[in-house]
C-alpha cells in the first residue's frame, strides 16, 4: 500500500464523495495489522463517524454449496435495478500459506462486479472464528460513509459458529438448500434463534417441491422457538427463493423491509445498534489487552515460563493462570 502522510485527511473526503478507489484503500488500511496503520485507521473511522450515514446491514450465512454467491449476485442486481447502491463484503476461507482468500467471491459475481452502483470486496477470514474477518465491522462503517444503501456481508459458511455476523448487522439471513436429507439437521438451535429469516434457495426445476417441503419444515421449527421482542407477528419466517431463476427475491426483500420498518418504529433498530456498538467496544478492549500480553517482553517471558511449567506438569493450568493474573495486577 502506498504510504500517505495523513490517510485520514486524504481519504475521508474522497470516501464521503463515494470514490470507490479510496474506499478500497481504506479497507486495506483497516485490515492491516501494523500498529501505525491501526492508528491511522482509527483516526479515519473517527473522522467519518461524524457524517452519520447509515446503510441497511444484512448478514448472510449458510453451508458451503448452498448458493450464497449466486444469491448475492441475483439479489444485489435486483437492488441495483431499484436504484440502490449495494456493497458486498465477502469473507472467504484463508489460504494456510499466503493468508489470502481461497475462493475469491468477486470472480463468481461477474454481473454485479460490473455494476457502477455495486462494490464487492473479498476478505480472508485469517482464522478468525465466527464466519467474519476481524475488521469486517470497520469495513461496513467505511461502506456506509461512502453512501451505500445496503451492505451485504457473506460469511465463510462453515457451520453453527457463524453467529458473529449477527453482532454487526441489522438483519441476519440464513440461506439453506433443499433435499439435504434431514433438513432440520442442517441448522441447530443456536444459529436458528439468531436468524431473522431463513431462505430456502434452489426452489426451481426438479428441486422446487423439495424446497417447498424444506421451507415448511423450517417454518414449523421456527414456530416452536420462543417469540423474540424484536420481531413482529410472523417473524422470523422461512421463505423459498431461487437465485438462479431470480424468483422470490422481490418478496424476500419486501419482507426484510417490513421487518426493518417495524423495528425502527418500535425502537428496536436503534437499540440494537447501540448494543452492537457496546459489544464491539468491549471486544476491542479485550483484543487490546491480549495484544499487550504479546508485545511486553517481560510479560511474554513470564507467560513462556509458566507455560513450560504447565507443560512439564510442575503446576496446574488454573494455578499458573492465577499467578499470571496476579502478576499483571502488581
């Protein structure tokens, strides 16, 4: 990345003007792990926060092969045709060698990537748990500042731990496939309780009857869950869609709009945003404390000594941890 004397001052006005190149450079900056880049990224985000721009944040999760990229392209194209600006943050599994994205979702969204009102950014998960990259939340803030109306966050898609995206989005959408054997084993209670909508994809051709049965199965399962205060009557709900045939997408978008409008009118939308901001503040504090443990030579040496004692059976892990915490308080 080309060095800039003051990235916050140089990039902020260009991002607010909707310049895509500046947005891409800013995301690269916030994803950097260098200490000087982190300080620059923090200053940039602080400057952009005063703009007060908001987008509808939608998280999408689902098992690999369910058609997330195909759905996002069809769904994104529909939104663009409605005159909306759409940003896609696609989190891919990381290469064990280079640390970069393995799949590269941008190459699988050819139509959407050519749209001037769409922006697609693949990011490596870099072993981050929860289905999103560590700095995805900050990338969302940058996309909002750039004037995008909808930000779609596609998770890695590896199973039940894909719930961290719910802590940075307004709507959490679970994408499922039909004819997967015992469909209700495809998603467990934890992630199901967090989903605002379940979309059963591939409801076309020979798979359509199976998709409708699967949708019915999920709808029945959702009715068994305790009603959440942030949901109006009928939500969360299961809907059948076809990303390939582009069927059911408009109805799903209308459902998302109705749910969002209800939450705004009843105060749940702003309350949830405030709770998420507090969550990420606490997360940053924890990450910062862990980083200090690694950066202080004296603390690192004590950690290694206690770790060796635990490994050799000289002390119990809990006792060593207590000794380390006591040393930090001195």
